[in-house]
């Protein structure tokens, strides 16, 4: 039921939140063939492996998760940046809990993924520092400054999460839920 509700909200939630109706004629981002379908599938594969690596004592899941994270660099910018923000928030959550074994696993995943994504990172940074990259950024409406973005839906999600975490403080999924919610704020405001 949770998976069905999540999928329904991911696809139809925009109309519910922004137009206050179930049906709408506006453009839905899931109507595009390439993105975000492919990146969502790739990210969910990464997320599935991440949960398995945190639950299992076998290091093979950590390696598989690192490879999946590295593959995200070649899929879509926001797929790997969101995954990196999730990993960073998870490292912070488990460091606060002093769960050093999981912190080590997560840092290993980040290292493997960054190593595999080095080519993309290098090409992206060299392009953005070039005159063409600066011109492209200008015409795409990017700014060199930092302006925080506040999203009401994410704020409501935070309140619901805090209520859930308060009601179930021993749930092992709370750090992962925290990381995903924090990643939405981090990736949006990067």
C-alpha cells in the first residue's frame, strides 16, 4: 500500500499540491520519456542496494551499492547529486548515533562511486569553468549567488517525518527517511 501511494503521489502529486485537483491538463514531468524515468529507476536500484548494504554484514552489497552510485554519474546529474546528498545525510545521521560500522560502509560507497564517476565530475567542472559553460549557465538562468529555496511540500514532509520519528524512535528506517528528506533540501539548494 505504501509503494502504491508513493507511486501515485510521485506521478499525480503535482496536480494535487499545485492545482488542488486530481486531474489536470498541465505538463507532468513523468510524461518525458528519458528523464526522470530512467534516472528514477537507476536511483531506486541504488537505494535498494543501499538499504541492503546497511542491513547486511556482507561487504558485497557495499561494493554493489558503490558501483550503482558510480553508475548514476553517467545517468543524470540530479540522480547522482541527490544520491550524494542522501549518502552525506546518512553519514551525518549514523555519526550522530555513533554507528561507525555503517559510517565506514557509507564512506566506502561514496569512495567507490566517486572513483567511478571521476570522468563525469572532471568533464562537468572543466565545462562549467570554460567560457561556453559560463555562457550556457547565463542563458539557462543560473546564478552565481546563493538563494535558498523553500518548498511547502518538503516542509510538510518534514513535519510528518518528525511526528513519525517521535512516535517510533526505535524504527531502523528513521535514518534513511531522514536522509532522503534532508537530501531533497540539500539537492534543491545546491
